[in-house]
C-alpha cells in the first residue's frame, strides 16, 4: 500500500497506518521514566485493556520481560476478569484510547476504592473519564484515529510499555529505535502478490499462527474489522494439535515468524493433509510463499504487524470493503456511561 494512489489514500485507515512511521520517529523513551521508577519499586506490573489496546501492547511486553529475564512479576488479562483479582500490590497499567471503555474504567474505579495508588492510564485523549480514576495518565502523541480499526495507536501503546521495561532494566534502545521507522515503512509498502489476495478470496477461514506476543492475535482481530472475513488465532504450535480436522481445503494460514523446526510437519499435516495454503510473514526466507520484512532484532514484532496490515489492506481493497467503516464494529466498543 502507499499514499500515492487514490485507492489507498482515500482511506483514513491507510493514512493512519502510514502515520505509524512518524509516530515511532517521535517516540521518546523517557516519557515513562517516572512511572517506571514507581513500578520498579512495586516489583509487580499488570497490563490491562480491551481488544487492540491490550493484545499487542501487553503481550509484546510480557514476552520481552520473560526473554530478557527481568526480575519482576508481570501479568495481563482483560479488564473485566481482572476485577476478580487482588491487584493491590501491583502497578496497574490501564489502556483505553478513548478513555471511555467501560471494563477498563470500572477496574480503575475499583482499584482507586481499594487504595491502590499505582494506577497508570494510557489514552489517546486528554481529560477522559478513565483519567479521573487513575493516579496519572499518559496521553499518546499519535492523536485520535478516525478509522474504526486502531493502528498507529497500537504501536505507540506497545512502545510505551516497552519503554517502561527499558527504564526498569536500564536498557538503552535508542539506536535500534532510531533505525525502526525506515524498516516499518518498508514493511508497510511491500508489494503483496496478487496470488495471495486471490487465495484469501477462496478461503473459508483465514488463520494467523504465531507466538503469543500479540502479533498474530491482533492481526486476527484486524482481519475481522478490515476484511469482514472469518479468522482465527492459533497460538504457538496449536496449528499441529487437532485444528487441522476442521480446516477446509484452500483455507489460508498466515504464519508469523514460523518455527523452523516444524516446517516439514506444517507441509505434511497442513498443506498435504488438510489442503490449506500457508504464507509466512518473516525476516528470512522460508519454504512457503513469504512476505519478507527487514530484520530489526527485538523490534521484529512491529515489522510483522505492519506487514500484516499491508496484506489486510490489499485484501480489503480488492474485495471492495470500506476500510474505515465496518458494518457493526464500533470505535468505542463498550462505552462507560456515568450513572
């Protein structure tokens, strides 16, 4: 996709996806320094929100906590379920772009009533109802998005959470971060083979398989919002553990950073056995048709996400979708209404 052709440029969704490059360029890791210091003292971090405000931002952070071996307890769950938990000893990060999401706001209210002073909001708007229940609230620089499907805000939310980790661990990621925008632009503007779009048109279900770091799961949600097609997220190697029984011939699986040691089984059980098609999204060549992005080390998940957006835009445009306005999905999914 690109902004030079009217078929792309006329959609706010595409403009906002491309705005991600500038959003990342302007991101300052010091924006979370004070909050990170407070969270570090607590020793326990909890990331919550609904939909796109939690899936990639929170799960990307948790995977990195564990990979980097940080000596801190970090958890995530949806906001409604989180109300069941004792979070009094946690620094709780509550993300809602609108600042009006019901589940998140009610959790923040409960935490305030319980006396938890470490309630940190993350929104794209100033002076929100959520902020009235939080100790402090960080407002994203990317601004409010016009398209229903959140994009650039998801990336900035994820960077904010990562910066909390960097500041807790004393990590300097500025050099790698500075190189990221150009690579994101490459991922967003890659040419997507028309054959892949045709395969999607023939599929009954579009699957996304990958690590539990939010990328494949977020792309599953975006598939619903952007292409109006049935989709499913398959975590890790779940794709090899029985779901092939209900896959239809010509269904398609987008494998995000596929596990190299399982290539042969993917071919045997899925392509040869179930008759599905596989497309990889990776920073290296694979035996499957591959949407190849530049390598960015720890930042690779951001590139995989942007490449996936690129694919979904092509699918949406080639099937005549209004990318900005789904039929039933709402910008604020479940809005808090003050009583």
